[in-house]
């Protein structure tokens, strides 16, 4: 398997910002930051299968 990194898309950054805002209302700041960072991190990492010979 190959792992490839790429910059996050603007839509995912906006989604993470809204998620952070909504989570911060009910939970602490650390939890909201961790989950928002996880959303952005998952968008930046792409795992691909390598071709078998």
C-alpha cells in the first residue's frame, strides 16, 4: 500500500470549522480541536493499493 499526502480541500476546512463550533458548545475545547483536526487529517491522507506484479 502507498500513502500519499495532499493539502486539505476548502470544503473540508469549512466542515471542520462548523464541527468545531458545534462541538465547542457542548464539550470542551480540546475535544472539539481533536475531532476537527481528525477530519482535516483524514482528508489529507490518501491510501492507495500498489499494483501486484
